[in-house]
């Protein structure tokens, strides 16, 4: 068994097991290890015929099964388990070996682990993996960070097991050093939250304002999926909406409790955006909408508050409204990607990662949850102009938003009048209008800050910082 495996996977729950099978199906010899050995044996028993596996029970056996330099992939629960596994294996490794963490780690943890292991000559490769269980088996979108040397050794293997975009290119790119891969994965998940929230709002508007049934809305989504909104999430939304609960005969969506859960990467995206000073309001609204949905007691206590209840439109108006909702959804989606890419760009500047935004959009075209035809256009925008200040500065996107905006505004008017919450659509439009505003009330905010805290302000007509003597004669002094 010794030194024969090109890669080893430790942590063989759903993700690790499927990634290990994916490597084996692609012709690699895969060493297997799991804290509880039963999982390792179950994998070999069930799927051993799919390729070359080397089952191991101890850390020593596992490490010895790997060819040098060793490639050891960790697929355990993110957080302390990852540190525990690193502590178990690192002493057995040698300079040049690689530890690849494919879990959903916080990028700051990845930076710390990379730093700690660098001293020992071990390459720590924090790697985002998206696509869930099915993607892990048949081709995920892969976002590795870590050193260039590690990518030279690992890249070809990751390219082989990754999803392929519609133009057949592999959905993997070296995102940048240390935590870059996990940072990109985090923002991917933040964008996923925003996409799901916007789709949810479109559904609710079509249901409450237009008066369509879930089955009719499923058909509308299917039609949208043949156009510019073509994406995995729109496709599965139609599936979910057309599903009927076998026990009650009701639409499935009506028998599920309306409380959305979250694991944390969306929240991290917003927390980090706050630290970086990047306005990701659409992603934040998506995270808050999930939190709000979970406050069952608060919602029950507030249900009788005054306000309109939506009255569904007639058939002819409903169809026109649905077209408007498509425009609002598309425009809001452009804004949430704009915000997500802004965050990646800010993270890249802050940590010196030099992330190629066009390459990132290209690897999200297959395998991952946000895969969408639209990402081709984002890539084209960044390829044409790598220093694009914002996606909204791209002429094509700007024109599309210009064409959508009247409908977008009308949809929000209808939502507001009828009391249907649309925080994602509304945050996206507010962001758009704030960016295009000649003047923002931030001037007044600075005035207030100077009044109560002598925080100073800058003038539009001269350089320098100034303070007004608010408590005195209100003359201005240079600060
Ligand atoms: P889980 O996140 O449920 O983790 C289970 C695995 O962690 C098992 O192999 C378990 O070993 C191992 N483990 C734990 Br728990 N504590 C350990 C410890 N102290 N030492 C060693 N091993 C330990 O598995 P998953 O859903 O397959 O996800 C794996 C990673 O992939 C996670 O980081 C997750 O965030 C990430 N991810 C998941 C998805 C998804 O769709 N599920 C998508 C993308 C990324 P045991 O068998 O002995 O209990």
C-alpha cells in the first residue's frame, strides 16, 4: 500500500466520500481515512469498484499511503475538528507536502493555519468547494487558495474532478495566496443568499400581488429559465414550486414552515463586508430576511399590526406584472453580484491576493449553486476591462438596468402599496439610486457629527479638514 496514492481524503461524510469517489472515478488512487473507521470501510464496500482506493485506519497508515509530495485533503466539519485533524497529521508530514482544507472554513482561520504550517514547509491550501453532495461527486466548482507551488501540483487534479462550464473549461482557478479561496467561497455563498432571497421575493409578489398559484409560478420560472435568468436556482425553484405534498395534496411550499435556516457563510460575508467598509446591502437583507423569518414569536405578536393586505390582480394585469417582476429580479440580481464582486475586490486589496474577478466569475458557471448563464457576461465584462470599478460601470449591464428600471420601480410601488415585503429588491434599488445620486445626505451626517462630536468635515470647494464652532459664534476653523 505504501506511497501509491496520489491524494488522500480524511473526513468521509457526504462531501468527503463523494469527493474521494470523484478523484477515484477520474483515475487517481485515493487513500481514505475517517475518525470513525466504519465510514472508511463502508465506502470501500459500497463503491470500491469505482476506482483505486487505499483504506487506512490510523493517521500513520494514511500518511504512508500517499506519494510524495503528499496531498492530504481534509473534509471534516469546519472549525475545531479541522484544527484537531491538522494537529494529528502535521507532525507526520514533511516539507513540500500539502494539506488541502475543502471544508467551509472562515478565511481568517485559513490564514492562521497557512501561517502556522508554512514554518514547517507544509503548504496549506484552503479550498472552497461548492455544489453540495451532488457537485462533490460529479464535479464541483473549486476555489483553491494557497501557494502557487501547491497549485502547480494540485491544479491539474482539481481541474480533472471539477465541473466543466458550458464552454468545457474546468470550474477551478487558483484564487490567490492563503485565505483567498475560502474568502471567494464565502462571498459566493453570500451571493447565493441574495439570489435566493430575490427569487423568494419574486415568488411572493407573483403569488400575492399577481394572484398566481405555485404551479403557475413554476411555469413562469420555467419560462424565465430559458432567458437571461437561466440558472440552477431558477431551475430548482420551478421544481420546488410545482411539487405537491403527497400527504395533503397541497402545494409543497404551503406545508413547509416559513422559517429559513442558515449555516453562517452568508453572515460572515456581511460581517467581513462591514469590516472592509463595503456596502453589500442586498446580501445583508437576505441574511436579515432569514433571521426575521425565524422570529416566530415576534411575528405572531405583530400579525395584527395595521397595513394593507394584497389584493390579487386580474388575469391581464397579472401577466404584465409578471413581466415587470422579471425585470426587477434581473436588475436586483445585477446589483447583488455587483456588491459581491466589490467585496472580493476589497478583500483582494486588503490582503494582497490579486484575485482575478473574471476568472472567479468563470468558475462559477458550472458545478456551484449560483451557476448561471449570466456569469459569462460578468466574465466578459472583467475580461474587457479588468479594472472595472463596478459591474454597473459595464456598458451592457448599465443598459440593461436602464431598460429595467421603470418596471423595477413599479414593482416596488406595488409591493409597498400592497404591503408585501421586498427588502432585497428595495435594497438593490436604493443602492443603485445612491450610486447615481449627485448629492447624498452624508453631507448632513458629517454636519451632525461635527456638531455633537467635533469630528470635522471636508468642504467641496477647498482642501483640508474643518470644524464649525457650533457652541460659539459658528465661525469655521481649519482642523
Ligand atoms: P460534516 O460537516 O457533517 O462533518 C462530518 C465529518 O467530520 C465526519 O467525517 C466526522 O468524523 C468528522 N469529524 C468531526 Br464532526 N469532528 C472531528 C474531529 N474532531 N476529528 C476528526 N474528524 C472529525 O460533513 P460534510 O457535510 O460532508 O461536510 C464536510 C465539510 O465540507 C464541512 O466543512 C462543510 O462545511 C463543507 N461543505 C459542505 C457542503 C455540503 O453541502 N454539505 C458543501 C460545501 C462544503 P466521524 O465520522 O468520525 O464523526
